[in-house]
């Protein structure tokens, strides 16, 4: 009997799973699904994540329901769950849907800063750029370019895209029929060309034609981005040339003439402004009538941004001389002057800056002088510091090398606001105000008018400025006004000399140069020169002159001028007075001092007690006319009143008595008469305010009086020199035998005078036995009064001598031959009046042996 066999059912394959419908409310679960090998799951997961990242509620109930969050929180959540790394693997997936969805997510998420940072680290730009090929889906183009546009904000990403050749595919997409692709591509290019490498590269890739085509787009945002890109790349001259060759200027003018494109006018004007920088382009625009249209457009526009950008464009174009000429031919001056009247500070600033640039053209400078200066002067009173700075800069350029414009500023009542601008907040405003005032000071009436507003007092603060530009201009202004005695006095009283001297230490070459110039000018009078010396100006100038790098022509001239108006310091320090250094009242020979040692004043020295130091010989006299007046009218005591009254304000009666001992019997009688008159007018003299003066040296006055009577009538300078030498020697102890020089006890005689006066300060007329230094000084003092040119030179060991220049007689038998003057040393000791030719053996013996 047969056996029945039971048939078994085969189990399903182990690797096959029944379809399963999953519904998840957790984003983390969906992110994990990005690791699935199934393309359908990957596509749906990417789709859900895209909607989550873009804050849209998913509409696919079959797959997942994910709650929507607010703001960037969804992107941050996805970043934290590792979605970016998983998606990065999917943007190169073989499945186009998966690839598209993954790139769409990157396009959305790249707006987040943290996501951008991670994408940069993953070098996602290379993968994205590889997807910008024509055969890819347009959606991929859209979101890949969107992601690149988000990332191109960072400099490092710009460099990555450039190095990876991203410009070419982006430029090719400018012609895409999809507006989103076009918009993202042009935005990315706009960001890339901020870097100079990309700016140069896009021209070679022929970006201009597609950008000009975008100006015709129906989408304003695309037009705007195209104009912004053109504005950036047109900063390069090569681009401007290509733009002109492709009729780009016509496109731009068309936009300006079209009212419905008013929202693009500012950007179009900016591109045109760049194009105007080239003289060739400027000529082309002028020839086609475009420049006239442009200026007309600016004139009728009421949009401040347009007016401001137009003025800026003119300013940039005016940097070229040919452009300035063309702009002047188109009467750009009227346009700019009208812009000064616009009630917008930005427009006023831009117009003022354009005027400054146009001032390089002489015709324009003349035109602005006739019309624009009053408006600019009014702007000096603006509350806006930037407006004030721009206006005064324009005035500085207008008044440079233009006396008529400088006068026009004064006529527009600009002096007061200019002086007030020296206290402005911005350094540029202060510096340019100083420049305008300096330019105006070239005309004496204007200089005096400015001085009446106290300009020197106001300049003390700019001199203390921390800005080298302000310091330089302020010092130059001081130099311009310091030629007036009242101005120097004002600066001195306002404490302006101290900061001026400090500027001599400046490391800035121009500041140091102008400070030296100012010191040179201010040292024109004795009071200011003495104060400058007290502040250490001489030491600083000597240090400067010793340096080949810091020395300048003004530093040398300043030191010379400073010493020329402080002859006591000059002679003590340099040991030389030239024939032009005329010794006047108050001069004293302190002896030789080392550089850096400050010379005490004669007043300070006269107040000191007697010491064992060398005698200080001083000069105190009035002019010859005063002496003659005293002799002819004994009752007239104007000289004594002028010299003795200050003395009595600072000296005791004992000291006055000592002074009287200096005089002979005749002088004592005069002093007695003077004292009587002084007692009668005591109430009328303010002794407290009297300035100290050295006591009068009547003996020296007699010397000068006698010498003038006996020497001036002589017909030749040679005779006068010889006679004066003999006169001086006679008053100082007569001729001395060379072998007996050591027995000539002049030191004892000087010591006796010092003991008698109880002071080291000795009037030269009191010295009856003088050696080389005393005789040479007396010779110089009298020669200066008589108009005989001579120098005074200090030697070693109390030696000193005088040098004179004399013209020798023509050789016998030769007439009409004018010989050059020869320099001689005058003998005052051994053979008084003997003239020794400079450089001869006898002259050297006189000086050194």
C-alpha cells in the first residue's frame, strides 16, 4: 500500500521585507534615514528635511509628519543631528532625485552661519560647482548657485570658488532661462568680484555682454545686481574699455532717461562715474552728448543719493587733467555750486569735495571764485563737522596761488568763521582752515584783518595737536603771520612759543621743517628770540643741524636768525659777530659757554653777589642824538628819565650810589639834577610796572660822541678804521709792547672795578685798562654806531679781534680798476691802527701768539 507524502510550503527569502509604512514625529529619525541604501527612502527623507529646514509643514502623511520650528532653530537642529555630513554624501548620488533634494537642502541651510562654516570645512563648493553643467536639472542649478551665493560672503570661500574655476560656469548661467538661477548666479559673481583676482578674471571670461543683457531683464532685482556687479568691475580700466566697446554707456544713459527705472538710477550713475575716470571715455561721452545729458539729469534730480553720487563721480573724474578740461567746457561749476544749496549734508560734502578736485583747473578755480566762495563760507558755520571739513578743504584749494579768491573769502566775511574753525573737532578741518588763513596772509591788508581776530592766540591749541598734519599747517600759519611784531607779541603772551619749540623735536619731516620756518620768522625781534632761547630752541636747532637726515634749510636759518637777535647768546656760544650783527643796548659778554648751557639774563646776573668769576662786560647807551640833546639842553633829561627811573624801581639807594661812582664830576652833577626832577614827578611814574634796564654808561656815550666828531669827517673807510683803532687803544690803556704784555695788569684793574661795584657786571666804559677782548668789543660797539662794518671774533685766552673789509688802491699807473675788498685784522694792542691782511703771518701772530 502506498504511503501518502505531505507537500511543504517554501518560506520567503530572508533578505526580503514586507512593505512597511513608517510615520515619525522625530526629526532625528528622519536624519538617520539619510543613511539608508534605498533611493526612495533617501529621496523622501531629503524632501521632508528640506520642508523642515525651510519651515514648511510636510504634506506627505504617508512618510512622516515633522513639526515646524521658528527662525533658524530648525537648521541648527539639523546641524546638531549630523544631517549636513550625511547630505554631503548625497549631493553626488547617482539618483537625480536624491541628488536634487540634497542640494535643495544645502541651498536653504547655507544661510546659517554655523552651517556655512561646516560646508566650508567639507569643501562642498567643489561638488556644487561640478553640478553647474548644462545637463543637470535646472532646480539643481538654482539651489547650487543659491548655496554658493550664501557661502561667497566669506573671503575664504571666494578664494575656494576662484581656485576651483567657479567663475566660468557661473557666468554661463547668466543666460539661464530660469530667473532664480540667473539671480543667484549674478549675486554670486557680484560677491566674488569684490576680490581683485576675480575682478580681473571675469573680464577675460567676457562677462560684460551677459551683464548688459541682464539690464533688460523684467526683474528689478536682477537688474540691480547686474548694475552693482558692473559698478565693482568698472573700477578697472580694462573693464571700462570693454564696457565702452559694447555700448554699455548707452545702456546706462538709457536707464537714467527712463523714469520707470528710477530705483536703478543711483547704481547706474555709480557705473557711469567709474567710466568718467578715463579721458577717452569722457571724450566719447562728451561727443555723443551723454555728458550734457548726465549733468542735466543731476541738475533736475531731487534724489539726494543721485546728487551725492554724481558729485562723487565728478570728483573722481576730476583727478585727470584732461577730464577737468572737458568738465569745465560743460560748465560743471554751475552744477556743483547748485548742489551746495541742497538741503542734505551728504550732497554738500560730495559737492565740496568735487569743487576741491576741480580747483586744479585754473579756469574752474576762477569760476568758483566768482560764484561759489560765499556758499562755501556759509558752510563753515554748519553743525555737521564733515560738511565743515569738506567746505574748508575746498576753500584751501581755491585760495592756493589765487589772491583774488583769497580776497573773495574776506569779502564773503569768511575770516571770523575760518579762525573759529581752528577749534573744530576734525583734524582735516583745522589743517585746511590754517591753510586758507596762510594763503590769505600773503596780502598785507588781509593779514592785518585776520590778526585783529586774534589768530595767533587761537593757533596755540593746533600747535599742541596730536595730528602731524595739523601741527605742520599750524606752524606754517605761524610763519605766515609772525612777520608782524604785534602777532609775535600775541603768540608770545598766549604761550604759543612753547608748543612751537616742542615741534622742533618732531620726527615728521614736514612738521619739523615748518616749525623751523616759524621759529626763524618769530625770532625777528629780541624779546621773542630771548624767550625762544629760554625754551631751549638753540640747543634743539643745533642738534638738528648736526644730523644730515634731520637738517633742513630752515633749521640753519632759524638758528642764525635766533642768534642774530640774541647777540649776547651768539657771541658766548659761537664766538663770532658779523658786520651785520649790530651791538645795541643790553649786550653783554658773558664769556664762552658750552652748547646746551643756558645763558643767564643780564638782569639775573646784575642781581647776583660778587664772585671770583670773570667780569661780565655790558653795553648800555642811547643813540648819538640823545647824547647831543643832553649836552645842548642840560635841563632836558629825557634820557635820564628813561634809563634811571627803571633802575630806581629795582635798585636800592646804595646801588644807585655805586652807579654814581662810575661817572666823572660832570656826570654826578647831571645825576643830581635828574634825582631832583624825579622827586618832583614821583607820583606820575609807576615804578611797579617799569621794565628793568641796565644802568646808563655815560663814559661810553662820551666815547661815541667824541669818536663821531673826530672819525666821521674822515673821507675813507681805511682812515676811519685806523683812527678808531687808535681811539680805542687810547681809552683802554694805550699801546703795549709785545714783550711787556705780561706786565700789563688789566686783570687787577678789572677786579678793582668789580670790587667797587660789588658786582661782576661791569660797563665797558668803566674799563680803562683793557686787553684784547675788551678793546675788540669797544671797537665793535663804536664802529656799529658810526656805520663802519666790522666783525668781532673771540679767540682763546682772552684774545679777540676785529675783522674789516677794505678796498685797496689801484696799482700805480692803472686807473678805473675796481679791486675786490680784502679782509684785514685791526691791531688794537701793539701798533694801534696797523692793518694786517687776513691769513698773513703777522695776523696769525696777533691772534694766537
